C-alpha cells in the first residue's frame, strides 16, 4: 500500500495489503514488443487531466500484470496522489460492499484478479456501484484479470458494460532473450554482476517464469552477500543445487 493511502485508510491495513517495494515501472522490463510499452505509457499518463479513466489489463499468470498494478500505485504515490491496490484473490471472502465503500475519494484504485470475484452476486453488485461512483467523481481505475473483459463470466449485464469502459490491453509475455535481459537488469539494480554466460546457465535450469527467475535471483543475492562471492556458475550450482 502506498504511504498516502495507508494514512488515509488505516482500516484497510488490517487486510494485510501491501505493495512490493520492487514493483515499479523502472523494474518492469517492457521489451516484449511495442504493446507492453504502450501499457506502461497509458498507466503513467492515467493520472494526468486527460488520462484514461478506466484501464483493463489482461494476461496469463507471471507476465507482470500484478507488478504493473502495484507500479501504478507507487507512481501515484510519488505524485502525491492517493492510491489503493486490492488483490481480489486474497480478499474474496471480505464483504465487498464494505471493502469498496468510500474508495471514490481516492485518486486511483487498482483491482487485481477480477476472475476471482465475478459471478458472485454480492461482488457483482458492489463492483457495479463502485464503478458508477468512480465514474461520477472522475477518479481512475485499473482493473486486471487473466482474460479480457468480454471473456469474464459476468452475470450482471450492467457490470459487463462497465468492465468494457476505457482502454483494454493484453500484457505480452517476455521471450527468453527478454527474460535474460530482465534478469540482468534486476541483478544490476541489486548491485550484482550477472554475465551473459551465468544468466544463460540460470535460464536453462531454473523455472522460466519471470516471478520464479526473480525469486532465484533473490536467493543468489542473499547467498552472495553472506559469503561475499561473485555470481559464477560454480557458485550458482552450489547455491541452487543444480
């Protein structure tokens, strides 16, 4: 949760919703074609006076959709705006009318994982009211799901129309070359030197989703710091058990 919104909505601190510190636009490697770069640009422009009020992101797990939503909240906080990130998979059992009530006073609300709550009558009614309130107050919304808005199994027709407001983007996965570059970029941000050879070695043996690759890098970073060793193939083998 970005600092301004946590100050404004202390009630939601009890939900355990926090932003990852590393979930920033700077850490998002938008190298999978022009479409991902357009996504970042749209999100960065959203809080401007003529920015898009509603943006819908879709993408398979691990392509970076959650990262982008949290990055949008960080970006809003840096501009002195109030933002709230809501991972709906974790909040599906919370009373939706209570959770969403009053959020139209924020500048930006990011709803992650709509597929977890659509089809549930109470959630659909609360979401319908939420979108209307955000529209009426001119506030911004970023919403996300594993599929596009027309593919979601929504039962309430009026909610279906709300989900189709604004711009829709499909976040594209990185190819292996882009994942390697992203891994090296993240390593540099941690002060680590990750050569092409070592990066390729990791890529060929670790799970290839960006989330798992970054978790692997974190393990290597911690081990490197503890043992004061550089990232070499023997060290990677020893640390990861390859």
